[in-house]
C-alpha cells in the first residue's frame, strides 16, 4: 500500500487500485475513530468522517455503511441507499458484511479494528465491493460469496477482478485456541500456511490474509490481481485501531471504495 497525505490527513491506497481513474478508494489511518460506539461522542465520529471524506474526495452524504455482524450476507446497494449509516448508525444497511454496487458516486465503506477489510473492483463491468471479513466471515466464505454475487448480478468475471486485502490483524498476532484452529483446519485442510502451531501448547497462529487470498484464488481471482497490505493492526498502534490490543474501547478505521 502507499501512504497519501491530503489536507493533513494521511490515508492508505492499494498500489494496483490507484492505477484506475474511475474509482477512488482508501484505508483510513490517523484521521481518528470513524466508528460510532458508546465510547466515543457521535459528534467526534461525524467530524472525523467529514474530514476523511474531504481528504479522500467523496461526499460524506453519499457514504454507505453496514451493520456488520460477522455474517456471509452480501447486499447490493444503489443511489437510493446513499447516506445510509453515513452520519449516524441507525440508518445503516442492516445485518450484512459486504456491500456491492455498480452505481457511481456512492462510497461503500466497511469498518474494522483487526477484522480483514477487502476491497474489490471490476474495471470491465465497473462494479465495486467492500467486504468485512473477520475470522467468522472468513470461515463462512464472505469474500467468495461477494465474488459470486458480483458474477450473478452484474456478470462480473472473476478473472477481471482486482482485490485489496487491507491492514488487519496479522499472523504475528492472531493467536487462537484449538476450537477456532480446528474450524480453519476444516475450511483449509492441510494448509500449514494458514494455521501454524503457536508458541504455547494448545495455541495456534492463524493467517487471515492468506486465508482470504486463498478464497479469492478459489473464486477465480488471479494471483497477480490480489494485493495484500501486509500491515498488522495490532503491531501498528500509531496507524490503526485494534480490538485485540485496545479492547472494548477500541476505535474503528475504515476501508472504502467508490466509482466515479
Ligand atoms: Zn502483529
């Protein structure tokens, strides 16, 4: 990823997506918490979102967010949904973890504090998606499901897709117990790249980046069209929020994409 700084607000962009002039995209960084929660005043979150929108160059009233629930539910949105969840959470798209559109001028954003945000772009059909893949979303195949919805609804071919796997908890820090390790072992059998023995007995290190890359490859996305940020949110307190590091009070950063 590359760091950009516009109007004093740094954010990150994927190198491969930055080549395309018909989209804007970002992963927010030091702009502050952009997730509505009990631990932050709504007004602060609104202000941070407005600053982010100004820096990246989208209309905050055309932002769409989802009530993320670690599901494999994908929703297609249109301009009628523009602004849902933009400046308050009540109106956000309920109970889903991936947003897809072929409409221009609306910014799809997922929020994260360790979970894996994935941005998808089809430059042939002009279709975009923003996906929230936590470990539960990853093992239920949210990314694969999103690629399937893009194909069904918009005739996207997976070989045309570009995918960006954004900063999130890395294999260095994602330690799980036997139960979660077993679920990954069933989803990705005999794959030592994804589940490794941890430092202590009964602990395992899981690589969510590789797991999501594998799902993209299995969906037909080409390896060279997948960019992994490779930045661990837990290891970078100066840049990203992390639930594992900061606990219940952790803020949220966002990954967003918009067709121009
Ligand atoms: Zn780490």
